[in-house]
């Protein structure tokens, strides 16, 4: 996809100046044009009515989600969305407490009557399926085989909750606007189990990558859990996300022709513990 074509969409939405590539990995391209950001979604992501409904749902969540600048576009069969620019999370100052509060606010928001189901139940299978053979791949695939059938098949879970969830949450899905912290990348926003929004930090904590202070701050921000046993509710989602993160780490390391770093190795080790368990 030509950056100039994305920049043109940004200028149509009021952006000015030369385009600046903010992100170009895993089939996603994000280009900034002044105060406007244009995102080219992965080729296998939906670009039809369900995506439009997710954007409408985000637009109806002031103070929680960043509102898009218009409906989605389609270029060469791929979805493109346009957004106002806002300040991303600084890695040296991760806002874990604010993250918990923001997710809690989302999970307690009214569910739009036409909200689609959350959009990522099949992502774990797709990421694992793309891995080339190797020692780490064998560990990840064996851990994946231990997951429940509905996760391996990428189908709807047996009881998927009745609240609005982000569907693919991590700290990179937050930006700071004039009104405060907001959620972005809402192409998986929909009705689902809130445990899946908590699962990534839970997986990182269980793997020893996320420290106790950060995990505690996140839970304190989120507040009382609707589940009487938080770990029981998070068990399957956290295992699935640990496997997904490990697969993504291995894929990135191979694409960049480098060894796994310590945190990435810890995620593969977490997969080995899933097998033993």
C-alpha cells in the first residue's frame, strides 16, 4: 500500500504536513499526517458492516474510546480507518492504574443493541499457525494443543459474557488526549467476556515479565471483579494470551533475524509450564 494514498486520506480529514510512519509491522501500517492518523488494517481483517458498527460503538463512548474521524474506508480490499492523533503511552511511565480504570469503565458501559461479538477469538490459532518449524514453535504448538477446543478452532466460546470489551487490549491501545486516557484500535470491540481484556497483563504477570507492583496497580484501578475467583476466570484467557504473545515474539525475532530477548524467552518458558500443567 502506497503511503501517499494513506496520507491523502489524512489530508482529506484535515491533516497537514508530510506523512510520518508511526507503525509498520505484522501487516499493519499507521501513518500520521499532522493531527490525523490513518491506519491500514491487516489484510485478513474485516472491512464491512461489523467494523462500521464497532466504530459507531466507539463514537458512543466519550471519555473511554477515541472517536474515529468518519466511517471506515476500503483500499485495495483492505480496511482503512482515520483518527485524531493523541499522545501514546510512554514505556518509561506505563499508566497501569489508569488502564484498569479505563477498562472497568468500558466493561460497565451500556451495550449498544447492534454491537457485534468481539472480533478476536480466532487470533491465537492464526498466529500459532503462521509459525515456521523450530524448537520454540514445537513448545508453543504443544501448549496450544492443551487449550480448549473452542479457542483452538477460533469459534465463539460457550459462555461469552454480556458486556462490551475491547477484545485486543494492551498498553499500546491507550492514548492521552486533552480529556485524558482513551482506548484506540477498536476493530475488535464488541460483546464478550471481560476476562479477555485482563488476560494479557495476567499472562505477563504469570510469566514473570510484569512486576507485582504494576499488576497490583492494574487490579486496583480496575476495582472489584465481577468474578468471585479472578484467577479462575482468567485461567483460560491468560493461557491463550501467553501462547499468542510467545508466538508473536518468536515470529518477530525470526523476521528481524535475532535471538529472543529475556522477556520473550520468559513467554516461551510460560508455554512450557502450560504443557507441564
